[in-house]
C-alpha cells in the first residue's frame, strides 16, 4: 500500500504522520500548522512536535498511471479546473459575507459619530447658556457687589472675578517684597544741595519724522517714544558720544497717533530665554493693545505686533489712554477714560483677567499700581477724588477726597490729573486742577502737605514722576519742570525748577527719567530731543 498525503493527494517525498493518524507531506503540514495550529482534516489542535516522521526506503517518484495518456491528462486537468472553480466560489462567498459585515460595522460607526456630535453640540449650548445666565446674574446684582462703585464686566475669557491662581501669585509677591522694600537704603543718593546745582549737560536728537506725543524710558539707555503719525521709535542713547541709534516700528494699518506706551523686559517675569525688550502701545484708531517684541540679536529689530483684545460688547470706540505694568512684571493695567473702564491682563497669554466699569460720568485720567502689587490707584480728571482698589476682590478699599479750588475761571475740559506711589508704599503724590501737588498718607487717608505750583502754567496738565528711591519727585507741565525733595516724609520741599527749550522756544516735556541715585535726569521732548541734566561741576 502506498502512502498518500492527505492534503495534496500525492505520494509524499518526506512523509510524516500525526497523532490523529493522517499522513502528510512534511513541508505542507508544517506550513499549515504555522498558519492555523490545527489539523487540516480533524481541525483539532496540532503542533510541530506532534509530527512523527515515517521512515521508508527512498526511490523514484512514481508517475501516476492516468498521466501517461492523453485522456488521463485531460481528466486530470478537468479535475483541477473543478477544484479551482469550487475554491473561487468559496472565496467569493466569503468576500460577500465580509462586505456585509463591514457595511454593518460602518453603519454602526456612523450612527455613533452622529450621536457623539449631537451630545457635544448640546453640551456646548448648555455651557454657553450657563455663562450667559451667570453674566446676567452678575449684572443684575452689580449694585450689591462690594466694588464701591460701578460694575464688573465679563472679560474676554468669561472671567468675572480674578482667577484664583493669579490672586495667589499677587499675594505671594506682596508678602515677599514688602519686608524687602522696608529695609531698602540708598546711601549713594545725591543730596539736595547737589541736585540744586543741576544744569543742562547733553542734548541728543532722535531724528524723529514727526512730533512726539508720548514716551517712556526702559532704562538709562533705552527710550521708547510715539509720534502723532503712529510711528514708534526705540532709541539707544549714548550720552557720552551724544548719539542715538533708533529702530522705527510701524504698523501697516492706519492706527493714528500713539496714545500710550509702556515697555517690559520679559513677558513672564525673570525669563532670560525671551527677547529682552517688548514695547506695548495703544493707538487712537485702535481699541486693542499692540505688543512689539525685539528680535534676538544685538540689532534694534522688532517683529510684527501681537494684540490684546477686550470683550467685544464693551470695547467699541474705546480709547486706551493709560498702560501701566504691574510691579511683578507679568501683568498689565489699561485705562480708558472715555469709557470709564479699567482692565487687567496677563501679558504672556494675552488674557483679560478682570474688567471694571465705573459709574456713569465717572472715569480716571490715570491708573497706577501700588509697589506691593495688591492695590490700584485711580485719580479723577479733576484730582478731587482718588480711589484705592483691592485688585484681588475689586473692592474699593478707600476713597481720598480733595476739593480743588479753581480761581482762574478757566475751563477744565480735556485736562487731567496725575498720581504716583512712593517706593515704600506708605505715601501717595497727586495733582489737582488748582495747580497743587499733594502728599497723602495712605495709612490715615489724609493730606500731609500741599504745594501750589506757581512756576507751572495754570491751563495745562500736570504730570508726576518719582525716582526709584522715593526721595525725589518731579511735576511737569508743557515745557516747565519742578523737582521736589521727599526726605522729609511729612512735607514737600521744592529743590529747583527748569525750563525745557529748543532755540529759546518752548519744547514740551513727554517723559522724565531719573537715572540711578539721581546722578542725572533726562527729559524726552516733543521735538524728538533727549536732554540730560546733571551736576556739570563734579
């Protein structure tokens, strides 16, 4: 009896037998086991270890008898064709079954996606309705909010109260810095006798294309100024050589004149990986805050601007006339006097953290953060009212009142007042429309001293600046400037007065910068000239 492979039906060249008793060609059964791990006949579990070789004498491969004649060959071909036809029929049947299963699965997947999309849409609608209801509740209850005046406005990020993480950040900064400032001493500060001897030392032109209308100093060398045609100049000034190199920043859109400018080193505190200078500006024809960042490298090159926006429901026709950096260097305050709104932003993320709208017909001409970083001061245009706000709760903690006397009979339209906090945080300087500068004790909410500025004109705005030591302050109006001493904490003492002129013509003052230890002070002028005043005899 000859051996026949149960798979091929031919005589095997290397026969093996399984535990089920069937004979196979070794290469065929091994290939089948590797693919299926079962016996092709019984479908029982089978492994390669179950194969037992059959030892037989080798010989020539026998030739099938039926393949020795033409009728036998035709019969063999017919049998092979029938087998192939059956296999094709089986494959087609399996393909149709697989297609039906796939169609059913795709239908189920599509139905599941539609259900998920509907649930997501309903969830978003519910969240939107909840936010509207919360905003409506806050607006309806605005009279009972502990704000002391006005109402809170929903910010662009739907915040009503300042986020808790920002509140903790401000509290931590205040607790760290308050004891440090109390212990600060400035042994090298110039005494009053030497400051009295200051005279004009250097004049450095900036070569601006048009009249300067705003400005700020980033440090003793970098000055940022804005022109009436919307151009910003970032100037590196070398007073020793009497030269300045400037970079011009322009925006392709017509934004109008520059209203307010501020500058900051890093967008997120002390971060050396960021570009070292960022310019923040507001324009007359824009209700957004524009940020221009210095490119890496030594050249004065700035990238295109990014923008900080407001809640679209309240920012129409808003003019942002004041930008102030929080002492921590991570947040920005803006003030709009024509809308009576002040806001706080995270500079790096460009998120609006809080927004508050004052009562009707109320506004601030200037907004200043306290050195502690927890309170905010806003002065009314007349200078007769100064509100002190707790930033964390938007609670009006105090209101300093003064009744200015206008004996000149002049109109007060388009005039504004100014404030600034002392470095130790205990005192506040303010101006009023009766041409007086006032020294306030914040602990008692009282005026310690008032000084009438007879040397300054009675029909112009008064602007205050204070040096980093808190020992000297300046008050300027048009092209005139007075320096005050604050060594006596309960009395204002005038040190000297100066006139800023170009070729014997008045040159209005845009910004005053006190250099370290008051070795000198610099004036950024409307004509585009920076003048440094110092003691030329030392």
